[in-house]
C-alpha cells in the first residue's frame, strides 16, 4: 500500500512538472514567435530612451495568383531626435546636429530656449545610420527614441480602397477604406516594448495562456497586385486621353463576389495624404457616390422581361425612333426608327424605345419589383466604409415616364459597386453575390479565419441568364465596334452605356456632358470575371463604345492570359 502511495505521488509530481512545462513552452512561443519582432528590435535600442506605446498596426496584403502575399500597408521604423532644453548647450548641439539633420535655425533655438520644458522634438523619421553618427557626438541633453509609422509601398496604388491612418483626437486610427473598416483587427493595444524577457515569460502565466487576448491580426485581400496595376494603367490612359473629370473600375468574380481590382482617378499619395488640399479625393466613388448609369441597365430590363415571360430574344416591336410618355418625348440615342425589330436589336443597337417596350410589357409593379430585388436601392454589404444606397425614388412614382427612363438607366442613380453586383447576377445564374475585398484574417494568436459569404438570393431563373448571356455575346460578336473586337476563341458578353449627366441644381440634364459605362463578363457561359468601367464627362467624344471598349478588351486579354483561362469556343 505504501509503495502504491509513493508511486501515486510520483505520478502526480510528474504531472505537475509536465503541466508547468507545457505552460512555459506556450508562453515562450507567444513571446518569441508571436511577439518576436517586438523583442528583436531591442538589439538596436541600446542607449536609446525607453518608450512605451510605440505605434504598432497590422499589415494589409494584396495577393498574387500563386497565393503569394504582397504587403501594401505596413510599418516603417526610424527614430525621433529630441532635446532637453534645460541641460543642453544649444549652440554646440545645433552646430553638430545641423551637419546631419535638416534643421531650421530659428525653430531650433526657439525650442532650445524653453528651459522649463524637458522634451522638445527637433526631427522625426531619422534613419539608423544617421542615429549612429549622432550618438558618436555624445551630446548631453539629446534624446533619441524609436518610432514607427504607417507606410504604403505602392504610394497612390488603390489609395481610396486602402485608406490611411490618421489622428482622431489623440489616437491613430484608420480613417478611410480598409484601414477604417477593419480598424479593430489592424489596431494594436499600446504596450511597453521594453519588458524584461524573463519577467514576460514567468508573470501572469495563467492570465495570458488561459484567458486569451484581443483578436488582433493582419488582413489578406483578394486584390491581385498585377490585376490592380493593369486596371489602374488602363484607367490612367482613359482620363489622360479623354480629359475626363473622373474614371473608375471594378474587377470581380461574379460567382463569389471576390474583388480582384478596384480603382478610381484622380487619386493621391497615401504617404503624403496630409498635403492633399481637396479631401474629397479620400472618398471611394465606387461605394460612396451614385450615378445614372445609362444603357448598361438595358440587359437587366431585358432579363426582367424574359424572366417574367413577357418577351424573349425573338419578340419584335415597331421602333419609330421615339414615343411620347406623360407628355415627354423619349427618343433613341440618334432619334432614328428601325421599323419592326427583335429584342436582340434592342441590345445590339441600344434602343431606348425597346427598353421602354419591355418595361411596358412588364408593367410598373413587376418592373419595380425586379429592379428593387437587384438591390439597386440598397447597400451591397461590401466591406468598405461609407457605402450609400441608390436613389430609386422614381420607381415609386405614379407616372409612367419615370419607369420608362429607368428602363434605360436614366432617372435612377446607383453606386458602381451596386451596379456591379446587379450585373453579376447575369453571370451567376440569376443569383446575387456579396461583393467583398478581404479574403482572410490572419490573427496574431490562434488560427487564421477565411471569410466566406453565403450564396445570395435568386433574382432571375438560370434559363433567363443563359438567354441574356447569349444575347450579350452577339452584341460583342456583331455590334460592338462593328464586331471588330470579337475574340474568336472566347465568348464575351458585354454592353456599353451612355447617360446624360444631371445638373446639380435639379434643372434637368446637361446637353454636352455624359457618363460612359461599360461592363462585360467572360467566358460568357462560365464566367471567371466581370469587369465594370465608367468615366465622367470625357471630352470630344459622345459614346462609351469609343472611350471604354479598348480598355475593357485590354483588361480582358490580360486576365485571360494571366489566369490561363482555356478557350470556350
């Protein structure tokens, strides 16, 4: 019995030792691996004043097709140089430091004269080599401390998408874009980075190991660096060639809602945002601004008519070139009539009277229901801040003319992201998706989490979208730029849009200002991508087919080659 008791005690002792070892190893892992970067920085902090609360923040990554991550919002490290005016020899300090730092004499000596102030900063973001030279002077009253700051390697790349970090009160927080939307994940609690190693290992073991910490992490987006570069290059060419007021674009997977590229111009440099004079540049028009989109609405109107069974691609109507609705004259873009034509020609030749014909066959109530079910009047839920809903009050009007104009994209205004989602339903067998930018959250502690969105609501029958896709392929093959941009081995479904721009004072529309839009998806019957482009008030050109067809085709060809999409015909 006694031997058995001793043996039991030994096993208990072994168990306690094992448990302590496990806790110790877990804590050691947290300190050395999770917080490794923080402690490794101690190597070059010798002789530098200790500082609590050095700015820290998670990283934002773009991806590449092979899965590699590319940091696009990260931290850069340097040093702050300060003085203690109560103990320095101002003339000697200025004489020596001005050889290494860009110091303004008046500013320096004003700060140096504040004898009751023990700390005055004179330079920031100084590199390590310069600091080594400063320390060689061994100047009394010169204080050196480490600092981190937010850095964007791409400078102006995806500026309105990423957003930046700025002060809100005394705190540095995300102010726009992903930086703001995911601020709770990216932000870090202030902490003393000069904790003694063994104190960190052994103190509060139970609290740290067993209670967990704030869910801090990095975010990994679906934005492909190469795709983003190509999109931005094409948009820059558009705004330069046509002297447009602005231009924007979105590249999305219409089946999953993952966004591979999003951009707009004009833009700004994220690293020098404080020099921007017009803060409206910080906003993201793709989610924060609404526009009347024009004829890219016609495929949605046509899909609604086909889905309800009131028309099909062979249905004909007598196009006289115009019609009178509630006393208003509605015309085709050129005012010409085509006679008796099928629905296919409504899309091929972008006939306003044809869209009105489909709307009338549907009736106001059914037309309203389809448009609202596409989410045109609501937010999409995209993971970006300040999203606004569309302006679709005209769909509640008792007047027929409001519905007629809405059928071809005038009188209702929506965001580019909402239009992209609605059009994606044509490429996703009639279902809506939730557009999103972030693919994964890589937590500092614990496993990473993949962001998955459930399937959206069905708006159109699958057979409806198959027929509309076929019609839009014929638009590209035969009508768009006379069929000259057709790709013989790839089916591309696309449509242009040209909309008059409303006067801001509510006094009707400008006679000479237009918004051009373009969307297309491919391969048409099993789409991998949908591309949406728009430009506002291009000069010296009226129709979107002339401004946006070539940029769309350039992007399409790049995506086909880059992702090695096999031919489908």
